[in-house]
């Protein structure tokens, strides 16, 4: 049943999230964290809803390791861990921000700011969740979230939003911004939403960063080269609905040629490339996310 599958995937996400959070410390390779999360989701009997995102400091979202990623987490880093699991296509999506343990060269102000950013993202998510119920206007949720973040002296990321979920669909139409808007769409009982306020002390906008390691299948397009066709068919067979990482494809295709092919597929819109996102001014960002199901008088958090 639909709700049971959401509950099941939510429970798996929350357990893996909490276990993975404990590993975050100075010297940990990002790829080890990413692979731990992805393998634990599989071991728990779910599918991976999207490549595990580990976005550090000013990197805000959509970073996953490429093959042979050499990036290492340092002490004092603000690490956003965003993961998703699916049961029969019903997705749990949750994120948490952790301050990496270990020595750092941050001063006292910067250490305090890390903690305050995390607290603000916690409160922003709590606020959003406490306003959600059937009939609530989407614009009002953003208004309340923005108010809380601003009162704490921070800024919400304006060009990132929460999103509705449906079976096999990670972004199924509704956007839930963290700022006030005139959006008068009302939530309905049974709507499933991933709510994810991002908080910073920078400008509050993200830009594309260089790295692109997450993609989504769009449509079959004609290609002359057999290799290109082969890669696209593999993608269509294995990841027809949900995002995938280039890392996953390197089990079957050699990495050198693959990167060019993924670029070619992106340019012809056979696949969609998700760039890593970076805060415009290079300021640090914290994020917290839960998946919820809208109810008549409130909501059920599946990823608690
Ligand atoms: Co997420």
C-alpha cells in the first residue's frame, strides 16, 4: 500500500541518515560516506531514490562523488547529507547538516556561526512542518519559514525549494519555497512533500558549480555512435525515472569515454544534468529536510 511504502522508505532513510551522520569527521573521504549511504539503503531492502548528496560548506546541494573522488572532509566543515530511498517507487527524502568533528582553523565566531546556521535550519523546518495541513496555502508556508530565518539574522536560499513526491517521481509538480510568495495553491490531504529549507549568511542565491555527477533520463534521441546508443539504452533500462550518478555507470562503461558521452547526451537533452549548486557569495549553507504526508489537521513525518 502506498502509505505503508512511504513509511517503510522513510524509516530506512532516517536510520541510514543517523548512522551515516556519526561517521562524519576530519579525514573522511566523501566517496566513502556516499558509498556507505548507498549500500546501506540497498542492504535495508530499498532502492536508491537518487545519488547520495554530500555538499560541504558553500556547496549547497547536488554534489555527489564522481568515480575516484579525492575530496576529503575536514574538521569544522559544515556537511549537508541528503539521501533518498524508495520502496516500489515511493520515496523518502531527508537531509541533515553536521559539523565535522576534528581540529579546524575556524575562529570562535565561525564555530558559533556553524552552530547557529544548523539551529536556524532546524527551526525553519519545524516551522514549516507545524504550519502544514490540508488547505494551507503554499505561499503562507514560505512566509512563515522566511520570518523565522530572518529573525535569527540569516537568509533563506531563495532559488531552491521543497518539492512534492509521487511514485517514481522526485519532483512531481509542487514547489515549496522557503520565502513568502503569492502562491495560493492549497495543500491536499495525501500530498507528499519533501520540505527542505536552506539557510545562509550570504546572498541567499545559488549558482551552478562546475561539477556535474547527477543526471536524469529524459528521452531516447537518435545517435549515430553505437557507444552513445548503448549508454543511453543502459540509462533508460536501469534509471528510467529517478536520478542516477555517472559513478554508477562506470561499473559497465569506462570512465574516460563516459564523461564525454554524458556531455553529448546532456547537450541533446536525452538526459538532464544536475550541476552541483554553490552559494553565490561563497557563504556557508545549512539544510534540513524531511518527507511529510499532508493530513487534515497536520502532517505525518515519514523520515523522522
Ligand atoms: Co533531499
